[in-house]
C-alpha cells in the first residue's frame, strides 16, 4: 500500500491535469473515496479527487506532499504526510497531516485525512 500512497501524494505537486489524473488513476481504484477537513465531504472517483488535488497545486504553487512515515495494521495504513513549500512571507513552511487508507489489489480504495499528527500539544 505504501507505493500507492507515495504515488498518490506525488500527484499533489503536478500542475498538468492529464499527468495528475494519470498519477491518481495509477494509485487509486476507480471507486476511490477521499475526505479531509477541507474537502467539504467525501469525494468519490478519480475525477472528483483529481479536481480537489488540482486546487492544492493551484493554491500552493511549488508545494509538495510526501509520505514521511507509514505503518499498517489489519490491512489499513496510517501515514504521516508532509506538505511543504514557500509561504506567503517567503519562508519555508511545512504542515503535517495524518491519513488512514485502505487498498485492494494494490490500489487505494479509501483515504481519510486529518490535520496534524495526533500528537498531544
């Protein structure tokens, strides 16, 4: 599952719509569901997920998303993802999210993201 997650989050920095969609299709099943605090609900299918990811690359040009760590239990994965790039003030910014995912036949079927790493503050 870690290869599919890595491929999925690589798509977040791709500005070309065709290339981004192809990367998401390579990582996700056709009936993928995706949700995070900014998605406005559960998104379903490659097109909806690709359109949402496009908003990230449009609103945060030059930023990347990468899997920092991942572990699995009973077929589910928990991953910490770092989103980073230059902030509005010109300094480097990094934000982390925790993502839970499920896969079948090597492709992601569900991804649910949360802000932060869950560590106590």
